[in-house]
């Protein structure tokens, strides 16, 4: 057993350390032993069915990563040049990059500071004749406010693409994140709640969209003849080895969600009441899965800025990450965003960080992080 004293001597808390179950190891060994290495193996279909069932969707298409899932989702809805897609100003770059891949234009909407999710009140003013879809992203595990988003989409005849890459198992009004979008996307990157190392999935209830997504993922071979290509397709396939890991991990999701809940509870108990340190909240009617435990620093009240706090924590062996940066600070977007500013996304980007939140983190490590922050804050 590692004690608090050992930790202080070793002083290492990684920002994310995954847990890999014995079931996953067994499945990988089986994939290797049977020679089913590529996407043709039996675990892929089984993983698609099991994960779609978990989220409550009819169809799942496993893909090579979450960014590919978003790209396929957009393409499967026919989105491309001349179209606009509403995306959150505070999010992972894959959201706007995937829109750029298709030739469409990402149109940004600022976030709420409470949850860092897209602010539904600011969506309608960004809708034009060219708008085709709204990308709803559940940031850091907290579901976004789906009711107003779905209502706006319905009113303006838009599709909803849900990005639940950070929200495996989260719920909004009792329904799983990933069950709301016309198409929904997940990532299984190593720091996500369910991982396959690299990987992702596209989910939908629409059989036509599911078929199209499967074709796009596999070079768009024609239905009639293999090696005849009726459209542009990609190689975005997931391997049988990866799907074996996904199945192994998925069988432990309840345990993982409990770990995340406990982690958040322990951080909250330890860090509540420190002036200038804003902790995550959970709105009524949702289950927050705390993918990452993000905090906001009010420089004046806390007594130092985010970057200084991160440096101090690093000196004590505690690894953290900055929040996402806003569109106006992304050189790749300079011709799209022009002089627009996103005040909340910029504030979060410059004052937010997330604490070590991986599934392998121990109570002792959390207590060490809490104690170190308190010491730095002079509490
Ligand atoms: C991780 C993530 C992605 C991208 O997934 P990859 O598997 O890394 O390509 C997309 N959107 C969000 C919100 C993410 O957190």
C-alpha cells in the first residue's frame, strides 16, 4: 500500500492513468491467437452491438478514432461545401476540424461558464440559411442541455450531431448521452472512460445513415461489387484487437462510473471552500460522469493565476492540463472567426485546468493533490 508519505517522496500523479481489465487482456490474446487482427474479426461486430445496446441505439459503426467518427457523422448526413455547422466555442479541436474536413464552415457559439457546454440561448442568433446541423458536445462528462437544443433543431429543420466522447454513461433526464443525436459519436482514446487505445463509434437509429457510415469507413465499396467505389470513402476501420479491448472494458463500465463518481466526491470534499477555486457542478436531472475534474481559477481571489498554479503542482509531481483554447486563438481558424470573440470560452481557456482524473487514481493520490493545492493556496 502506498502511503501519503511515499507519495510525497515519489511525487508523481499522472493526469490520466487508465485501468485495463483482465477481460481485455484475454480478448487481445484471443485475437492474436486466432489470427483475427484486422477489422474483419468477430469482436468488432460484437462491440458495435454491445455498445449500441448500452447507449440505447439501434446501430453502431466502430471506427478508428473519435475524430473519424465526427467526420463520418457529418458526411453521412451529406454535409459539405457551402454548409454551416454550429459547434461549441469551447471544445476539443476535433469538433471544428472534422467540419473543416468536409469543406463546410464551423460556426461557433460561446459556452456557459457553469458547465462549459454550448449555451443554448446563443444558438439561434447564429443560424443562417446555410446551417445544416448543431454539434452538441457533453464537455468533461456533464451533459449539455439537450431539450432546448433539440427544440431549436426541430424548429429550424437541422440535424443534431452529438459528441459524447467525454460522456460514456452520462444521462440527461434519464436518457443516455449519445441517444439524442440524429448521429452520435464516441471516442475510445486511452483517456476516455471506455478505451480501445485509439478508437471511436458512430451511432444512429437510422438504418440508411448506419449503412452510409459503414461504407464511408471502408473506402465506400459499392453494394454490388467490391473494388468498385461509388463515392469517396476512407479507411477509418477499427481492428479486432482494439474491439476486444473495448468489449473487455465495456463489461466494467459500472465499476468505472462509480470510480469517477467517488473521485469527484473526494475532490469536492477536499477542495470546497477554497476562495477563487470553482469546482464542477451537476445540474438537476443529469448524471455527470466527471470524465475530467476541471476547475476554474479566479486569479484575484485565489492569489495566483492558472499557469502559476499548474507550475507549482508540477513541481510537486502533479500533472494537470490546460482547458481548451477559444476559436479566436486558433491560427487555423483565422479566416473563419475573423474578429469574433467568445468571452466565456476565452475565460475558461485561460483560467481552467483539470486535475488528475484517470480511472487508476487512488484515494491517497487524490488526498495528496488536495493537500498540495491547499498548501499552495495557503489554506
Ligand atoms: C477525445 C475527443 C474527440 C476526439 O477523439 P479521438 O479519438 O482522440 O480522435 C472528439 N471530441 C471530444 C469532445 C473529445 O473529447
